[in-house]
């Protein structure tokens, strides 16, 4: 998932993607321990996507107008 795609999504879509990616990462971890995962790069990709989404969420929270003194 590219950062441009994430920026175009609504807050609700971003939250849904975050939840699904966290669930996918959890499943990959369980499968890794069980010896079912052969492609560890998939875990790396999912972690990067989660980080991108969290970055966008934080940016949007920080863009709120602040009171001037």
C-alpha cells in the first residue's frame, strides 16, 4: 500500500485497514511459529503498512488548528 493511497482514504477506511493489517500480522506470527510461513517478507511488508497508516493518523491529529497566545 502506498502512502498516496492511504492519504486519499477517509478516517473510517484507514481505521478498518489498520485493524485488518494488525489481524493479518497476528496470523502471520502464529503461522511463523507453527512453521507454516515461508515468506517472511510478507510480515515485513505488513509492518511497514501499519507504520505508514499510524504515521498518517498522527499527521492528521497534529494538523488540528492550535490556539494562538
